[in-house]
C-alpha cells in the first residue's frame, strides 16, 4: 500500500476528510517551499500538491500563472524539484503529489521521470493537460513504480468519461468544481452533488474537489461532498502577498489551519 | 497518406488531444459535428460552397507571373492569389467553415486568437455575416504592429481583447483563448486559426484550407496540362501551406515550406520551429516546438506576426519526418526585401508572411529549368504591414 492509499484509509477510519494545499515549487524559492510544506503539515495538511511551473499554463488563472512565472525566473526545473522532494523525504512522510503540465515531463522522459521521482519518494502525479487517452505510456511506468496517477473530472464529464477517468485514476479522482481555470472564485457554483453522486455510483475510489475553493466556508462545503479538498490559488495568493516578509510561514500557516479546521468540523 | 490522422487524431507520433479534461467532451462534440457536416453534401457543404464563391470570391486566380519569371531567368512562376479572397487572406476559407459549423452546433458565441490579425479579421467577418457575437484575443505587441487589422475587427463588430502576458504575441493569445474556452465551454465555439491545437482542429482546418490546393490543381492542369514541379508556401502554424500541399501529397510534386528565420537561426530570435525545434506538446498536440532543455516554451521573433509562433501543425511535423515535405528558413531582412521586390515587379503587395515564400522563390527559381513550374501561395495581401515595414526598413517610410 502506498502513502496516498494508506492516508485515505486512515482518514476514513477516523471519519475525516483530507486537506490538500497546493503550492508552486520554487515560489518564492525552493528553501521557502521546503519550509512551507513542513509548516502546512504542522497546520493540518494531510497531503501536499507541489506545482511544477510551466511557461504556458492554460488551465490556470492569473494567481498561479504569476506564481509559475516567479518560479521560472528562479530557473526552477524538474531536476531541482527532484532534489526538493528528496530533501523533504528526509524530514516528513506526508504524501506528496506533483501537479503540472505534460511538456516538461515529456522532455524529461516519461520513464526516467517516473523512475527517479518514485525513487526519491513522490507519491502521486496530476498532469493538467494529459487526459487518460494520451497517458498510456506514462501510466504504464507509473503503475510499475507504484506512483499514483490522478486524472480529472468536471461538471461536463459524461458517464463514459467518468468510467474512463475512474478506471485510470489511482490514489484519488480530482473533481474540478466548475468549468474553468484555477482560482476563479467568481464562477457560479455548479451542481457538484449530482456529479459526485454519479462518480460514486461507478467507483469507490476517493474523490477530491478543487478549483476556486478560497475560504474555510467553501472548503467546509466541499468537504461535505468529497473525501478531499484541494486549495491552491487562495494559498498561493498569500504567498505572493507575504513573499520576502518574515511572517510568510505564519501567515500561510494560519490560513491553512483555518481551512484544515473547517474541513473537519462536524 | 490521405487517410491521416487516425481515429485518435495522430499523424504518426504527432497530433493527439493534450487538453484539460473540461475540453475533452467539447472536442468529441466538435469532431462528431464536423464529420457529419463533411458528409452533408446537400446541406452544410453546399451552403459553405455558396459562401466561398459568392461571398469570399472563390475560386481565387492562379496567376502566371510573367515579369517575375522573366526576372528570375529560371522556372515558370505562378502565384495562387489568396490575397484576393475576401478580407485579403486565405484565413476566410477556414473561418466561414468553422463559424457555419458553430451555428449548426447551436453555439451562441465565437472566440478566436490572432497573430497578424488576418485570422481575427476573417473570424470577425464570418461571425458578422452569420450573425454571432465574436471576441478575439490578440497580444499587445501584435496590436501595436497590426493596427489596421485591429480597426477592421472592431468595425466588423468584434471585441478585441488585449493579452499582456509573456511575449504578448500569438502564443499568449492562444493561451487566453483556450482559458476562455475552458470557462465558457457550453456556449462558446473556439475558431482556431491554423492547423494546430488538439484533434480535430488540425484535420478540420486542413480540410477547409485544402480548397486552395484543389483549385490550384485544376487551374494548373487547365493552363499547363501538367502538374507543377514545386509548391512553395510560408509556414507559421502552417494552414496556408498545408491547404496548398494536401491535394498534392500523392503526386510527384516537391513541397517546400518556409519558416521565419527572424534575425538569423544563430540568434535564437526566430520562429523556425521545424528547422530548430524538438518534439514536445503545446496547445493540445504533439509536434515540433521551440523549447528549452527543461521543456519550457521559448519566445520567438519574426517581422511577420503570423509566423511568430513556437509551434507548428502536427501534420507538418509528420511531413518533415517522413521527408515528404522540405522546410527552409528566410530571415526578416530577406522577407522585407522580397516584400518590396514583388510590389515593384508585379504590382502585388504581399503580406510579410507570404513575402517569406517569395524570398525563397528568389533563391530557388534561377537554378531550375525553363519548363519547370513553381507555384507560390500568396497567402495574403500586405496592406496591414505598411506601417511596420516603414519602421523596419532602412529606406524609411514606404
């Protein structure tokens, strides 16, 4: 059993939901990213998503776009993130998931990517522009190396796609809360209850909800429907605001703690 | 070869659908609608044909450029006059097809990206005549250097949305159009302007543009009773070149695509994707790309905004790899010189994009025999470029 599966099992037995914060690796720099992961864990994160910056992030809103640009200015690459994961693994067993776009992974070499990242203790992978249809090679390697591949579903997914994505996903299924890009809090709420219901009929795998969850209230609501709640832009916005400030860890940590509490308040 | 792409949208190892999950159902819906429209000879195809002929002015002429031929002292040169199509470029062939399709699909809003502004103008035009609201994403830098087309789009009732991220050119305009599409996926139809993007776009845009090659084939056979030895066209995303090449793929005709050499291939300030790129994934398909060793997409440069793009259509990558087509580059200054040269010698002001093909013609034609035939796709007219050429040219304002 790998770390993601074990974590979801443990949470389920305790009647709890997972809180998964997202931060971009290398924004504002790798040392701070490392401290942020440890801080987030201390404040109640159950897993952490590390964003791999890409020059053309078509699924991301302005907050994560800018964050990626800041990281790229620091010349953050997959090799540097590999070293980050290796160092983090010496200090924590919290499940770590990378989220990014396909091209940097393709350029790195899919087999090489999976081999080296699973060796240093990465647990899962989300690729925003890689639907299951194009993921056969990557998935084969990932399955061999016990690296979870998390695919996405959205409010416009048909039953056929729910089946395909559920079958291809390991670890959990990422349910996007609206049709759109990350961090769009203006988006009207979609009827997620129906979508989650449809997914539950077809699979028993854990479901995480993400995109646009910007407050403890919204996190609480998402937690009532799913097994995990993913918060990205709202956290990254605080990193943007407090970067270079000595209170960065505390500010982000306090916000994370409020989210974690909201998710598991009964 | 004519049966590519396969069912999943692959041309050999290239193409495919690398998009966020939200877009997947829309691509499937689009593919089904397109394949149905393609077979609907009496409905969709007849209606499109009528728009192409009576509205857009097709067929465009195949013009024997006598002075050009005489001047080059080599092969016989013909120009396929896409500059004479309505809106002044080949882009209208594709946008009439796609906006008509959008209407049949019941979509209520049109979006597009544009670099040189020609695709934006052509989309705004098709949206106007078919009665749909239209928004066009355009990079700040392109808005600056293609002012005429910005005014045209506005006059045609479209809203031009400036994009100020990254290099502020075509790549960023596509990023923003895709983000809009993901957000408004239920109501909106995204009119992609080239043979790029996820399946079925590369196939569909190629099919709509292959009217260029089909006409050219009939016209040259009528005039010369034989096929040309060479077809020449510029390649940014690659829609005018593929539209010309496609009906000749199984003939013994040399296919030559010309990419933007910018300030020179050694400067890294160019758009020579096939000449200098490596394989990767951008904007929904696998193809050659200009990228760094970490897979980040590079900035490009060309004096021709329509060629200022780090990607290229997946079918071009396939044609390059199979050796069926050859690709060369022409620099900014060579294109600018050809821009003036064609204007003076034939009385035709070419778009800076098309001027790249003319510049290569100058190198190619003199070495050929008198009975060889070269056809150049004159993909657009150059009015849009006059101001920018004035800025670039050492001889001052035109």
